[in-house]
C-alpha cells in the first residue's frame, strides 16, 4: 500500500472528482437506467417478491442515484464525494444482495451484481479504501444472510456467491487500488511539473523585473540630466509619468480596442516611456533652454527641433532592438507629443487619430505640468487656471475625449503634483 499524506489524498480526490464531474453524472444516469431495466426480469422471475424488488429499485436505489446527480452541481459533492459514492455502491450491492438472499438461484441477479458492483469500483472514481469498505460491507451482509436463511440450497448459493460476488469484489478492490495508485502518481508528477513551471515563471518574471528596473534607472537618470539643463522644478519627469498613468487608467476599453492596444501593458510602458519625451533637448543650447525672457522666432524654431532630435536618437537604438515595444513608444512620445488634435502642431502636423495615443496622452500631461510649474520665463499657474486653459481655452489642441477624462480626474492631477512637491 503506497503511503501518502491525508492532505495530498484529499487534494487528489477533490481535483480528480471535480475534473470528472460530468462523466460521473453520465455514469449514474446509465446505472440508474440499467438498474431500472432489471425490473423487466422481475415480471418473469420475481414471483411473490415482485413488489419487494420494485421497492428496492424505485424507492431506494434509483432515487438515490437521482439525488447524487443533483448533488454533483454543489460544492458539497466535491467535499464528500467518497462518502456519497460509497453509499451508492453499498445501496446497489446490498439491494442486489437482498434479492439474492430471497432468490439465491436466480442467475440474472448474480450477473447484475457482478456488472454493477465491479463496474462501480472502476467507473465512480472510488478511492481504494472506500472500495474495500464497500466490498467488506456487502460481503458481511451476504454472509450474515446466508447463515440466517438456512432453508436455501446452500451449495448453489455458496458457488454463486464466490464466483459472482467474491471474485468480482476482489478484482474490483485490487483494480481500484492500482488504478488510484497510477492516477495518484500521475497527479503528483503533474503537480510537481506545474510547481516547477510556476517557479520558472516567477524566476523569469523576477529577472525581467530586475532588467526593467535597471533599464528604467538608466533612462530615468538620462531624463533627469536633460531636465536639469532647462532648470525645471526637478519633478517634471515624475509628474508627467503620474499624469499619463491617471489618464490611461481611466480610458475606456473601447478606445484601447480601437487602437488595437493591450491596456495593462500599455499603461506600464507609458509611465516609463514618458520620461523620454524631452530627450531631444540634450542637443539644445543652454542659452536657449534657460533664457529668462521670451524666445525669438529663430530660437523657438530651434526649440521645436527637439522632438525630431529625440526621436532620431531613439530610432538608432530601435534599429538594434526592433521588437522592443518600450523604445517604439518612446519614439512616438518624443516625436509627436507637440502635435495638436487640429493638425496645427509640430513637427509633422499630424491631426486627430494620426497622432499615436501615447503622444496624445503625453501632450496633456506635459502642458499641465508646464502650466503649473515655474520656468525661467514665467510663474506657475494655479491648478484651477491650468484646468481652465486645458479644458476651455485650448480647444483644438487635445483629443476632446482625453480632455473629458482630464476634467473628470483633474483633482487627481493636483493631488499627485502636491505629493511630488513634498518629496522634492
């Protein structure tokens, strides 16, 4: 007998039963029909015991089968399946055994005993310990009945009992033992394989997370260097990443589907890739970036080159890593975050859905942070004024749907900015 823990056995039985629940229902319906069909034999063989046999079949055994089928739709059956199934085997066996005690020379009932008892051991996922209990219980019942009912032809009775019940019961219980041993060994092997697979996935996720964190740290450091050159507040990179996340998390699933974008992956990539939006400013003169007054037309034209310059740097990287979605989004953000919904932006003059979604989101985040931050050439606007500018005065600049999302969640922007200001 193979030794396994009670917990492991319980888990194995419940998973096995749950996996085969539909199969068990079919088997019980089949057994109920077969058990009922034996009633046809009752008319020709039962004689004075006809009512008794009908009572056993249609009042005790078959109704219980019906109740078992109903119970399979509840969690109760999964938890107590072995008790429920064992009782079904006992009722079947004892019912036929009682018929045998009443009519010991009735060969069809011995055949029925062999078929139902032997089949149930194998077909009902009966664990071998419960199979032994059922076999022992019916055997005790038959043996006791044999000694109580002395007037029967004992030679024939013993012969039939040994060859039709005892050996079928032994085969059933032994078969149940090896079947369950085989199934349990497969179960444990599969479980170990799944555990190894889970551990491997966790290890891969951990390593990917480490790589992602190191990549982000490098990108973040580079973005902070660029940010420091134009004397911003010091939290611009963090702010725009948080603002982008607020907008992206509140966009409808329909919008993501219209752009053929996976929402979860998009948001995570967007938050990191947003740090690359002003990468091109690294090539702009400090004199222009930090000029305290208004820029001349020529100076502004130079500033307007930073989207192209930033995207060109990233495109060089992308040629080496063409499957890197993060770099691809970084290019979109860097190049197109100054485009306008009405087509009057720069550097390409794209309009509406021609502008990548990430760049549309970045545009609002960038403008809000620029409005609410102090620059060498201006003072910071308060939150309410920034909301008014974005929602009312800058019509045509942004995607109207994104403006609606911003308006509905603008307090989250203010809260996020305030929390970052405390940390700076």
